[in-house]
C-alpha cells in the first residue's frame, strides 16, 4: 500500500500553495501598496494647497466689502466725535455714506448708553439690549457680528463696528450694516467639477455668512474642530469629516487678520487632481492582485485539496452507512499529505470493521451468558422456594410455618427480580420503571385476600439503571410492598389504598415513594406480627444504592421515601457492598 509514494518537499501541499501565492501576490501587492500610498499622499497635498488658493480667490469679493466697511467705519469714527454736538451734520455723514455705498444698508453712531443718536436712520433707536452693544461695552474693540434680524434693516445683516474714544474715554461706537444677501463669492477661478463650499466667521467662531444660506450651515463644518480654534491657526488646510459625516478637504484663510476668516471645503467624491487615467491607475494594481489571488487560490485549493477531500468525504459517508469503502487510492498527482490521510483512513476503516465484528461477538456471548445466569438463578430460587414450601407443610407449630412463609415470600421476591431482569435488561442496563411495574403489579395481585378491595395508584418516570442499583432497588420495593400489604388498614369511610411513585428529580437523582393507608387492620394483628426484619432489609437496600431513607407515620398514612443518585456502572463492585445485609 506504500509503494510509489512521493514524499519530496516539492510534493507537499504547503509548499505548492505557498510557492504559487508568494509568486503571484508579492510583487503585485508591494507595487500596489507603495503606489497607492504615494499617490494618495500627493493627491491630498495638492488638493489642500489648491484649496487654500481657491478659497482666498473665492472670498475676494466678500473681503473687499468687509475691508471697505471697516475702513469706512474707522474713518467715520475718527470724525464723529467733533460733530456730535451738531446732529444734522452728524447725520449727514452717515446718510451720504449710505447714498454713496449702496451695498450697505445702515450706518450710525451708538453712544455709551446704547442709544443711536446719529445715523442714516432719522429715528433714535435703543440698542441697549443688542448683543453688539453688550459686546462692545464689555470689550471696546473693532468687531464683526451676525444679526439675524436687524432692528433697522429688518433682515439678516453683518454688523461691522469700531469704537469711538474721546480723550481715551469710550463714548460709543460706529456701526455699518452689510446685508447678508449682498455677500457674494467668486467661483470663476474654481473648477466646475470641484465646487467650493465657502463660509465666513469671526475670531470668536461666530458664522457671518454662508454660500448656501445659514439654515443648515452647521452640518457642513468640520466635526471636532471649533471655528475659534481654526481662527487661531490663521492659514491651514486639512482633511476630515463634516458634522453630517461627509468626507471633505478643508482650508481656512484670513479675510481680515485677527477679525474675519473664510473656510472653504471640497467633497472628496469630486476630488480629481489629474483627469482620466491618473486617478484610475493606482486602482488597477489592487484589482489585478485580487483577481490573480482568486485564480491562484481557486486552482490551488480546489484542484489540490477540495477535489480530493470531497472524494474522501463521500467514501467516509458510504462507510458510515454500509461499512464498505472504495479500495482505489488517490492518484499519484495528489499532494503527499492527502495521500497519507487516505492511507490512514483505509487502515482505520478496516480496523473498525474487524473490531466491530469482534465486539459484536463478545457482546452476544456476554448477553447470552448473562441471560443464562439470570435464568439459572431464578430456577434455583424457585427450587429453594419449593423446598421451603415442603417444610411449611411439615411444620407443626404456627410460628414455624409463619417464619418459613416469610422466607418463602422473600425468596420468591428475589426470583421475581431475576426473572424481570432477564426479561427487561438491554445491553447490561435496566428500565427501572418497567422492572418495578412488573414486580409491584404481581405482588399487589397476589398479596391480598380475594375478598378485600384495595385501590392502588402507580406512577413511574422512565429511569435507566445498571444492575448494581436495579437489583437492590427492586428488592427494596418488593420488601416495602410486602410490608405495606401486611400492615395496610381501612380508614374510616374509605377503601384502603396503596400508592407507588418513582420520580426523576434531576438527571442524576431519583426518588421512590411507597405509601399505604392505616386504620382498621385488614390482616389480623396476630398474623401480622413481625420481627423488624423487613424494615432492616429496606434500610440496608437503601444504603446499598447510596440513598437516604425517610419514614413518615401520621396515624392515617404510612409512607416510605427513598431518594437515591442514579449511579454510573462500577466495575469494582465487591462483596463489601452487601455487608449491610449481614
């Protein structure tokens, strides 16, 4: 069977698969990983640099408006202190500014008390509760704010404010309002396939304007990066996710240093630094590597392993069902390891068939021998019972006849147990429920006078025992039933009764309960006098099966309860187990 085996290293399965996969995957994987990594890094760097420049270009128009607004506010703040006493002259300054700069909707001076006493609007307006005024009082410095609903413009405006100092004392501030709708972005220099999303904000992180409106602007901002922190970095580009989970590239540039900033972003799905083949080239290597690995793996695993394993599996299933197997070997092209498994399997199958045949023969011989032993023990016990019966007939005194009768009954009980074992045992195990049902049924039908009516109730859970426990359990049940029949009584207004229950409390725990009624004795007391031998035997049998005996007598019911473990077969059973009977 071992002729023609090729065991060289080149015929080993691990060598073949390792050589093929290493040859196919190593250069492709190395090139693919290297190029893809380099290309990704270069793409991100070029995209971030380009986005910084395009963000600055796109924000130029907005930058010019904001610079013009702050420049005008600074100029008017410089002269407004000298004309505060002349309200007409003061108001004319702001009215002329609005007339000459239609991009702005309001200009005016707010004094330290929060009142607009001079402005492009003729009415005096109280700004004491306005957030711009409160911020200016707390920290008088140039600032920019977004006001969702201007008190004068009645619309969303960007307020550019400059403080007014006279003799180093804060007198108020000049504000100009730039309607949000006037903010525009220059997209002429940006590629059409990479639209920029642009948002402006002040140094405190407050959003001033957004290209697509202010309604959902928070979702397009970078997650985990507050705008106030980005303003501190002045000019920066980075990759990240928006707050709604989209991958984008972000760029932050200053519009007005230390005042206003713009943040622009590109979606990565639209990112294409080089058109056409430049973006697709790095993806060719992973795809080729994947397809090549699939082809190599299919060839190596299917042709070298799966085909032979399936053949071996079919042969194993056939052997399981029919105990026959295919005598043909794998072809010599199969890997050495699989041919070794095939040889080992066929040796194992032949050995199993031989061992099973020997085992079945041994079991058959033992079964026949065991049944013969039970049969002969039963016959011998019946012979002993017959001899005792002859002695009973020749006995002269009632005491001798009574004692011999008890001996005969116990011998017959043992004979009945062996007969039941002979009939119910299977493969060395015994159905305890069937065994007890047969023994107790026979004792109940034969142990009472014909003219006495007794109700009986029996319940047996299916329990399988080895003979080591089945024999003493049966003898204990037989002795308990004999004892119950001897002392059963008729309760007032009811029939005498006997109850037998075998319960399986747990997978390895059982309980036997035998109960009889008490009252007016059925058997005359002079015939039922005992020596206590029966109770002693019951206790001894209970100890032999490893159980605990409990006797309850409340005057109405006499009950014997034995709980015992369902033991496993013990080959070391010795005569010491029966010492309790001596």
